C-alpha cells in the first residue's frame, strides 16, 4: 500500500540554530500524537546531520533538498548522495522546479541523481510540473509525462517503486494560487495512469504522489481527500509548526 506523506521543504531559509529549534518544536508537537501520514522535513545541507541526530527519526524523516550527480571527486561545493546518507537523512528532493529553472538541471542530470540516491538507500522525492504558459496552452499533460519518462522510465520496476513523486504546478508555488482540488486530482490520476502504462497497475497503485503548490492548513483537507493525492510537498507553511501541524493533521 502506498503511503500518505507530508513533507516540508525549508528551501534556503533559517540558519542552523533556527532550523534546529524548528525541528525540536515539530518533534515535541508530534510526541504522543497519532498521525495518519509520514512526516518529512527537507532542510539545507548544513542542517542535516544535526537535525537527524536531534529528532525522533521514527516519527520525522529528514530529507536533503538536492544531491550531486557525481559519486565523488573534484566538484567543489557539491554534496554527494553518499554524504547525504551519512548524515542520517533518508530522503532527497530532486528535480524541484527551482533547481530546473535557476540551475538548469536537465533530465539527464536528474536521471544520474536519482540513480545515485537509490544506490545510497535514499528515497527520492521527485518533482514534476508545468509553468503557467504550458498550462494555458494545454501542454501540461505532455510536459509532466515527458519529465517522468526522461528521468525515471529507464529504471527497473523495483527501483521505480522506491520513488515518491511530487506534482508541483509551478504557477502555484509561492504565488498564493493553488490548483483546485479537481485540477490536482486530474493531474495526479494522469500521472498514476502514466506510471501504470510503463510499470503496470500494481506499481502505479503503490506510488505515492504528493501535491506541491501553495498547500496550506485551509486547503489541505480538500486536496488530500482526492483518491490520487497522497500528501503534500509543503514550502512556506512548513517553516512554522503552527502552520505545518494542521496540514499533517488534515489526513
């Protein structure tokens, strides 16, 4: 059975001390609570080891927001998948629209990153999604399908089964706009059918597909009630426990 997951993406926010305080506060908020989803926090690289050693990792998974497309070597400033795994992190966010747009990450680059993440027992949270122009010209299904195919569909079924997908309509990230629950369900169902065509219905049914695009406490319940929306990749609302917890509790 696929998992429900609520993952926070802190992006480039908070210094180490602030991030550690937030992680501790979330850890306390989850103590003694029964939640119906896995909780993940995606921190900056410098936070990973400290946060992973501080939180109860049976309740909170820790994610890097990226990793290198090389194993090791003379790549100043890069952080390898093996390094990420050595901190105690269990997840890595790959293919985020900001990485694609600002750092020109290609399908081939992401394919290498996914492989290295899996080789190091990390669970990739692989992001896909269209920009506003692509949505308005009704190319959104083609764009999302090509992103999945180009970076993931060379994987064997067993490896693909270890990946979490995150659909993020780029036009709804940080804009205050949100895809309607119906729009989210339509795309998530399309993504699942695309996976089923390549790997079969069982693999598709077991693939968690998260929604990422200005999800918050007020719309999470409606979004998560859709049969093909298995949680959220949360940006700004994950930076405060009082905003993040209601999203976790929306399941």
